[in-house]
C-alpha cells in the first residue's frame, strides 16, 4: 500500500511538493550567500564560505542532500509528465491569448532549468569542489559573469525559475491539501518567493556585470 502511494499520481505530487519546498529554501540560502559578493570587502566572506564547503565533509553531505533533492524532484517530474501524457486521450486546448502559462510549459521550463543548472554547476560548483580553479571563486564569478552571453543565459534561467516557482507553489498548496482560505493567505508568500528569489539573483548578476 505504501509503495503504491509513492508510485501513484498523488504520491508523486506530494514528493514533488516536498522537494520543491526544500529546494526553494536552498535557493534562499544561495541568494543570501551570493549577496555577500556585493559587500565592499573584495569577496572575502564569499571565498571563505566557498573554501569551507570545499574542505568540510559535513557540508559536503549537505550538498549531496541538495543534489539528491534535485534528482528526486526531476525524476518525479519526468514520471508525472509521462504518466499524464499516457492517460490523456486528447491534447490540451491551445489558448489564443499571448500570456505565458507555466502550467502548460512545465516540461519545457524544467528542461531549460536543468540545462541551466548543469552549466551553472560546471562553471562554478565543480571547479570549487575539485579545487581546479586558478582564482578565487569570487573572482571566477566576476570574470564569468562579465561575459554578455553568460549574463543572458543566467537571466533567462532566472526567468524560467520564476515561472516554475510560480506554478509549483500553486500546485504544492493544492497537493498538500490546504484549504482555499489557507491558499489565499499563503499566496503572498508564494508570489514573493517566486518573484523575489530569482529577481534577487538576476539583480546581483546584473550588478556584477556592470561593475566588471
């Protein structure tokens, strides 16, 4: 019975909601750490934190937990998408409006965010983990983000994350069984997180680009 829950549609949605909320919390921590780059101290605090993550095995375990959260979230999302497509007898009606509807493009958004995540990890996290970077991580961040095409991809990634979070928050509040009144009360939190977290990361990238 328990195994059927985890492989059922509602079970997958609960796992998606739980891992999504966990990853939103991680994104908040990531935003706070990146904000130290804007301090007028040459990125020392940011570099010390990066060195701590590279040298402390306890923090390595935390990184593994975050990575596992991403993998579970992605895996459940793919499984839900395939399951929904196999059960749907007719395709969704196409709206003639010009508004972007994240609910109808979650698959594409998820694929783009995955590609963006892989690039981001390759550019920053992997060199720090392996110790192969030839400069401090703060310097690497500034030199990389000074390239216009990197900034463009980063801003598109932030936009995709915002759309994903917007729809994901609404889905999570429904999946977790919250009442209509509770969902209305929490909508302000969801909107703030969906817009504020990616917007904050995008704003910092723009500031780094302009200062480079």
